[in-house]
């Protein structure tokens, strides 16, 4: 079933590339994400992470445990490369960050059903995502009135083996933007100002 789903995505990408410009491809892919809610979450495994989609697709995919299927880090990087090949590097950035945004908003809503205080929500998110092998997340200098602050991430799952000249954590940037926008009840902008993918020891985000 997963192979069929991946094949369908590939065929869609080929059709879009033939029929639409890069900007139109971005718009249509985002429309697909918006209306089908193909959202991604991750859970820790020894050699990678679990990719979990929305309830709409959960029953259709081969599962590991209760609510996911296994994807290695290498497969994630291959998926990213495939998106770049089918669309463009710039379109892939938009797709990953926009998908992350939707995931972040849903994650915040889920957590706030159990935890109300904003400080505790962020502490819980850091602990949860580290247990899921996303990386070690630390929120710093957070102004809970203004909705500003910094985020340090060590061992980000998005960092590839080789180095780049630009920040690479597009999904995480989108996730933090969506999560914090939901938490502070206003649109929050997140920028990755340092990235381990560029040779540093960690990734650094700023939000406002």
C-alpha cells in the first residue's frame, strides 16, 4: 500500500511538472496538502523514525505498533531529493515547511487538551520530540507576552550527511511556526539563523 501511495505521488508530480509552472506546482501541492490533510509526525526508532499520517490514511497503510510505519533517515532524505527532482529545490522548501506548519498546529492543539500553561506546553514538546528522535530542543529567552524567543536544536533529524551553504531544517522551521502560532494565538514567524547542516554544532531558530 505504501508503494502504491508513493507511486501515486510520483505520477502526480510528473503530471504537474508537464502541465504547470514551478509557482503553479507549489500552489497545487499546497492545495492538496490543505484539503487531504496528509500530515507528518515522527516517532523514535533505532535506525530512523516513524512517519505517521492523518487518520484519513492511517487505516490504509501498513502499520508498526499502533499508528505508524517505519521510515529510515535515508528514506526521508531520498523523499526530499525526489521532491526536488519532481518539482524544484525552492518548491520542496515550501512543501516541507508548509507541511510542518500544519503538523505543528495540530500538535499544539493536541498537547493543549492536556496542558494549559504555555511554559509547560513548551517543556512537554521538548521532551516529547526528543523521545521521538527529532533532536534535543531547547526554548530560550521566551517572552510569553510578546510571543518571541529562540530555539536551539541539537541532532536535528533533518540534517543530511553532507554540508550545505544554507539552512536545511525546513520541516522543523514550519513545525515551530505552526506550533507557536497556535500556542500564542497569532501568526508567529520563525527563521533558522544557524544550521548544523552548514557545519555548526547545532541549529538555532528565532521567532517573533
